[in-house]
């Protein structure tokens, strides 16, 4: 991989991307240059992170060194993008900026970072346990080596999909907002178990194991969702009674609209 990489923002996702690369010695700690927003974040990272990487507070004079790295991983919150300004003294001529900012388009990135070739990436929180889903859209003039490098950033911890940029907002809605929706469903179903007399912890465990088993069954048996529904729904039984309530409450429509809303919100960041 590259000699040096700059990490602009070091939250959970950036941690999940970089740490496995350090664990496998694909990159070396002395070649990682990290920019954080506050002195508190700097001290926390220096004290608690298991590798001795280079860390700078964004307002410090020394922080400009990150712009000497040919590769940058941009992982700040979208609303903080305005606080990041490209150095006017960039020495390298073939810079790569990989952005994981929700909703921020490649065009916006190019305007903000004119001395960089830009790649837009969407990934999700399961990347923190090596089970992520990552969508990549390439900007103009990205070389094959830069594509290989970008994929290497994510291939240890997620399944990679390559898309044209117009797919990334809906990919984000499904895969990045989706886990919160699933968490809400788990919480609601386990509350149903609680209402039936089960202890809360046991109810949540049963719901999560049921979801895992169901998804594995669909994948391994190559079933459609309709196939699965028909397998467990009998005339006048408990399942059709439950499904009837969900249809009456328009739960299907609400879930569809939640994804559409998340997709539209992503587009507003452009």
C-alpha cells in the first residue's frame, strides 16, 4: 500500500477501517497521520488507541503535515466538512481523497479539494465487527492502482460493491440507516415478548436469534421472502393474525417510506 495515509476524523468507522490494516501490518503506525477536532479527542486517542500513530489537533500548526500524504481518508461528520480546508502548498501531484461522508457528492468534494482525485464511499456500522457493506463510486481520472488501494482499505472488514454515484444515496439509506431501523424492530418485537411475560433480556435474545436464523434460511435455501412467508403462514393461524395487524397499521408502507426519506435526506447534503 501507500507509504503514508492521513485520516481526517477518527470516529468508529475510521477506526474500523484503519485498525485491521495496522493489525495485519499492511500499513505501519508511523505512516498514519490523524487529524482530530479537539484537544480532548487528541488526548483520548493518544492514551487509549493501541497503536502509536501520529495525531494532530485540527487547529494546530503541525496539522498541515497531513496534506503531504498522498492519500487521505475523509471521515468527519458532513456538517463539519466546512471546517476542513485543503492546504495551498500541496507537493504531491497524484493525491487521492477517499470520502465516507454521508450524502456529500463527488462534485462537491472536487470543488472542496481541487488538488485531489476523489472517491465517494458509503459504508455501515457492522464494519466495526468485520461484517460491513461498502459501496464505492469512482471520481474522474482515478487510476487502477488507486482503485486497488481504495478497495484494500475496506476489503478486510466489509463486502464491496461498485456503483455509479446515483445509486449511493439509496445504498446509504438501506445499509447505513437500515441498522437503526432493524434495532427498532428488534426492540419492538422484544417488547411484544415482554408483554407476553418473557424477561426483557431473554426476549431480545430470542428475537435476534430468530432474525439470524431467518435470514440464514432464506440465503442458504435460496428462498424468496414470499416463499418464507408461505412456509410459516397457515390458514386461520397465528402468523396470518400477526401479519393482518401489521397490514392494518401500514407497517410495510412505513418501512418503505423510512428508506425513501433517508435517501432524500442524503441527497440534501450535496
